[in-house]
């Protein structure tokens, strides 16, 4: 601390947060919204040029929503490291006729629903579903095995 630093009312605060990273900024936001005087001190003069966030949990987004910044956080998001961004309309299909030989399996829409970033869905083996993406969207898909070389079924809308 510099010898020139003196305490007076101009430097007084209710909460002092050391570090202006992701946690420090979030930690400063909530008491500030409650009317507390918050100071954030950070050793770096500017923001980092490297991404520091790989994903946001559903609970974190709930907190951002309660703080009124959810849309701003979503809008500022970038597509790094497989983080899901954008909405995806999903369609679950009902099989109406099993294909025989080279004939396709015929399906019709059963249910349509919207998946938002942070949502997840578990599909039963053999379930037919398809995404409809409008605009920039990236999904993280987790399979029980590598499906790169699995032959896909011949499925057509009835």
C-alpha cells in the first residue's frame, strides 16, 4: 500500500472484492444490486484477450436471470469449446410403418419442443428425433459409443 493512501469517505465501501475475474465480478454484482457500495480491485489494467469461461451451469444462468443480465450474457457468448448457444427446435417422430428390405421406415411428427442452452434430453435407443436449427446453434451430443461409423436407418416422413 502506498504511503500516500489515506482513508476518507471517498474511499469508503461496504464490500471490497479483490479480483475482477468471473467470480469477482459476479460477487460484486449481487451486493451492489442490494444497494451496498462495492469496490472491485483488479491488478490488470484491461480484460483478458483469452476466453476464461467454457460453460455456464443452469444454476449460474438462474442467478444471472434474477440479476437481470441473462440476455446480455447470452448475447455476449461465443462458440468456444462446444458450449451450446442458440435455441434448437426438436421433433420426436412416431414410427407409422416399419420398412422392409430397402423400403424406408415411415415416420410422422409426434411432439415438437424447444431446447435452450443448458437443456438436456435423454432419448431411448431406437427413438427417432431431429433438430431444426435457425441461425447459429451448436449442440453437445453425448453418445454411449462413437457413432462415426454406425450405419444410419433409412427414415422418411410419411
